[in-house]
C-alpha cells in the first residue's frame, strides 16, 4: 500500500509494478485529484499561462495500466502496525503487507483568516483569481515559493509587497551574497521587498507586523514553510520528528518501545532519512527527490535482500522573472561559498558550496547545462573542496561568507 | 517503443541525460531536453524508463507502438 498520491507515491507504485510486483496495490490520496504536478502551481498555473489540464502526472490510460486500487479524496488517519492496517478518514480499515508513506507536507499558516497558501491546485486557482493589474498582493515569506509567486504577480501587473523576517532572503539556504543577488531581481522588477520584519497575524485588509504596523493588501499569500503530514502516525510506534524518521534505506525507524512489525518505508517531502552521501539526516521538499525516493524505497521494500542506501544529490530549480536558478547538492549549513564561473552582478554564475573539506553543493543562475553538470558529478563523487575549487578562482574576486 | 518529449513542459533539469545519456541531451542555450533516439533499442530501455520516472516535469513518455 502507498499512502500519498502525489509525485513520490506515484513513482513508488509505478516502480513496484515495473519491478514485477503483481499483487494488490492500493494508492490512497487525500486530495480528490489524480496525481498531478506541483512545481507549475507557483509558475505557469498562477500566471494563467497553463490551464490545469496540463498538470496530471500521468494520462488516465497510464494510471489504469498500473491496476491500482486508487482511493482519492480520503485521508489516512491512523496506522496500526501490529495489525498491518491503515485506517482511513471514512472509517475504512485497509490491510497491507508492505507500506510506503508519502503523505507530504502542508503549508504553515499564520494566525488570522483570509490568507492564501500555495500547495494544491485549488490553492493556486484561488490565488490566481485574486491577481489582476493594480491589485495589491502581500507575500509573507521570501523563500523560493514566495519569490516565485511575487515574480508571477508582478508579471500580471500587481503591486507586490514581499515581507521577510531574515535580513537577507534565502541566506540560510544559499548564503548571504547569493541571497542578495536573487533579492535584487525583485527590487529591479518593482517589488517592495521589506526584510527584517515579522508578521504576527493576517487581518482584514492585510497583515499586522510585530511593531503594530498594518501592511495593506487586497490579497495575502503566506509562504512561510511547511509541516510534514505525520499526525496520522503519532503514537503508532514509529519515530516521528520533523518528518517520519528513516534509516539510510528509507525504512521507517522505530520509536520506543520497539514493536515487532517491519516493512514501512517513506518517500518524498515527509521522509527524514539518513543520506549517507552527505553523512547527515535530511528531509527534502523537492520535486525530483520525491520521484527518486519513491522509486528507491519501492525497490528496497520489494527486495529487502538487495536493499541499497538512498544517496541522491538533491536537485531543485526555481523560475523567477527571466532567471532560472538551479541547485545541486546540500547547501544548508555550508561553511563557504565561492563563485567558480560567471559573475554575480550579471546574474550569470555558478557558486560552489563548501562544508568541511567537501564540495557539497552548487547553485547556478543562467548557465548552460554543460557548465553545471561536471559540478554535479563532483558532488556525487564526494570531491574534496581543495582539489575541486581552485583557490585563485573567484571571478569578480568574490569569495563569500557562508551561513 | 517510442519516446515522446513534451518540449514546452521541459524544465531543463537534465535528469534524463544523467539517467540515459545515449537517448537524451540538452540544448546548450536553455538546457531544454533533446531526443537523440526517438526509438531506442531494447538495451537502452531501462535507462529511458528511469529517465521517464525521474523527469521532474513529467515531460517524457514511453509508448508502445
């Protein structure tokens, strides 16, 4: 059984079938929609460039070919490990032999009513209806999701205020200098970017800041991160803590006391697993990780005797205005950033990230694929920083501070 | 088997090239995928299936003929 019918859950079911599993296969999805793609929601769907008929991840004929017991529009509400049973919101009890948890995340919210969030297709359509030339949009949170929505809203002629608690947006993720470069694009496109401000509540007509100021808007988008959907697993005996905690194979770890039942794996945004390539536990909310991890844990579940650790180089991309940002690796907690190709001011560059003496990540803006791929391969090969990044490199003389 | 690439959907991630370099490449200017072999031989199909599965834009499809 696979619980969660988005990218990770779909990849898991497809892999189970492709690898020869011919038994009963149940796919549970809380949303009423067949599996669909989320990255376009904050891009082409919000802008109106695409209609929603481009979102399904598979054609209905391809889904039919998987011979699934597909149950959409019903959430899983409980897991009884001893009985190997998942309990659904409608009271149904569904038994399983092996289980893959792919229940994803949901947006964090702020106190007060009336704000939009952006996670589902319904969220995107509701926000799109509020965007029009001259309308004022307040975006709370200048992470990648908030930044993409701000860029789309500017493109539609909205007046956009982007509010961010950190002094430099995205600095914790990509470093201060790269964060500044990405923020500058918003300023250049007429976004009112306000950093170092804390929003305490959504109110009628806007948002309230910690100092009492009201920032007015016709619509408010709250994009302040997400929470893993693990409530249905609490007290079931598995270890939960900012995600479902898994080992290097993606198998769920036991809490205490340890129950006697195995065969539970997790994939996608909800899974916090140990990535042996980087030597740290991580939970990755990226589209590509969802598919790769869904495939990996499906194989591990199916062939426990030939299990392989899941050791991907994480990848994400973000489209903002005319910029395409692409990043490989694990950038968080880096010690140093160096520009190894291009230059920051032209918004055409490759930045490399050092953690200890390892090259652990690269982030590129506006660079051709051949300029990025060797760096990705170096990260996968656990390349040492001092052997990979020439000390004399920095174009534009920029050796940057991390964290 | 025939590979279908929905080019406007491609997000230039390059995952397909890593999964199946014999069948896919990327355009130099914008990274959009290029299909090198529309009808890849059987020995390449495992890689192509991997590429279809990991494509972050669901822009690839392998269809029986």
